[in-house]
C-alpha cells in the first residue's frame, strides 16, 4: 500500500504565491522505489520566476545582512542561531 503525499497539484511556491506548472514529477523512496509524492516539475518559465523572486527577496539591507551572516557562518566565523 502506497502512502503517496499530495501537494497542491501542479503548483510551485514562487514569491509567496502558488504558481501553476505544466508538469509533475513523481518522487520515489531510494531504498524501495515506492512512490512517495507527486510534486510540481518547474519549466524554464517557473525557474526564471523563482530566481527573480529570490533576487528580490535578498535585495535591500535585510538581504545584505542575511547574506553576510550566511557567508560568515560558512567561513567558520560564527554559528547560526538555532
């Protein structure tokens, strides 16, 4: 018996909004090959929209601060708060 998880059908969360995609992708358990979920499969248009949304999210002072924090943590300067 499969316990297939279902997310919003053919939708990707981009920029805080669910955007309809043109395809889906089945995710399978590596050990058994059993289907686990069906998720949105983004095409070029959706990927470009996601990149644009991410760039917008990281623009401005807050984004610069967050990127600086992540770079510092990656360089071993400090630990990220949990």
